[in-house]
C-alpha cells in the first residue's frame, strides 16, 4: 500500500483528452447502468492518468492560460473494458436455464441470418412469430422468456409503426460463452483508425464523425449509446482552439457524454 501511495505522489495534475470519445458505447437506459456508465468513463481517464509519464504531454492555450493534457490510447480503453467486464459485468449462468437456452438458439439463428442476408448485426430485426417457428415453443412460454431477456437487456424491443406489434433486436453477440463475466455494449476503439486531426493539438479538425443524436425507436429501450461528451473543466464553454468534445476534467466534475437521444 505504501508503494502505491508513493507512486501516486508522482502523478501531476493534467487534463485527459479522449480522442475515441465519439466512438464509445455503453448501455445506459437504466439507473444502475447510467451509474456504471460514469464509473466506466472515470476508469478510462484513471488508466490514462496512471500512464501519464509514458505519454507525451501536450499544451493548448485556453482563455489566457496554458492547459496541459495527455491523450487516452486504445489500449487504455481495452484495459478498461476488461476491468469493467469483471467488476460491472455478469455471466450467462445468472440466466434461468430455459431463458439461456432461448438466448443460445436466437443467437445461433441470428449469426446465420446475418451471414445469409449480408446485413449488420444491429440491423437484424425479428418477430416473436419467427422465434416461435424457430423454437417450436408456445406463445405464452416464448413471451415470458423474451420479456426476461428484454428486462436483462439481452434483446431490445422496437415498436412497429401503426400499431403493428413489436420487433426485437438481439444485443447479445455471443459474449461470455465460456462462462466469463462480460459487459454488453462496449466498443472496441482499436477496430477503427484514429484520426489525429480530431485531437486537441490540431488546429484544423477533420469533418464530423458520428452524428450527435439519432432516431429512437418508439417505445423501445435504449440501444448502446453513441453520444458526444460534454467538455472543458475550466469554463464549460468551448474555446475555438480546443476540441469540441474530447477534453474532460480530472475530478469528474464535467460530464463525459451529453445526455442526448440514444441512437437506435
């Protein structure tokens, strides 16, 4: 413990910029997961801060004062994902046996269906009638287990227009198949190339990335969020020489994501 405390005294007060902020996702439609969301963001910043002496320090002028900052790297988020899965995640063993059996059958079908139709996982929709034909289960039994999967956020419910019923989206993508803990909805920043022009040290920023908000399915549950972080610990306003979205305070006083409409 003394060693860790001594190491902590070597850390300097420096801001943390997350150039991957626009691509981070997290399920946050429930009170508990919203709290976990902030823990997840704090974890990313903390990991970057602990590595500050292994990172270049950048400076930018903000309202007449120099702000020193370091940048989050893809490895920081990958480590945060692993830690968050162990601390905040769950296992498939927590599901009742029949509910898990249904989840496994729907997942296997979804893998084949996405390959057959050449569509993205997030674009696949299915009805209870389709799953009834797939499983041979009765409608009441199926309704019970689908409702349980929706409550636990393994599936997402979308209301079809004109009162034509509901469609389902499978959020679960095969995580935890070997019994390990997992946290759904986390993105892999290493899967996308990072455009350095969007970091705080570039005078010219590249074009906008993901949209700030998107259409939300009526009556549905929130999907993994692609929201834009709020910014800037010093004033709350975004000066012209700093990035619009990526600078976050060390003390957690500023939100890292805007509370916009969730993307469907």
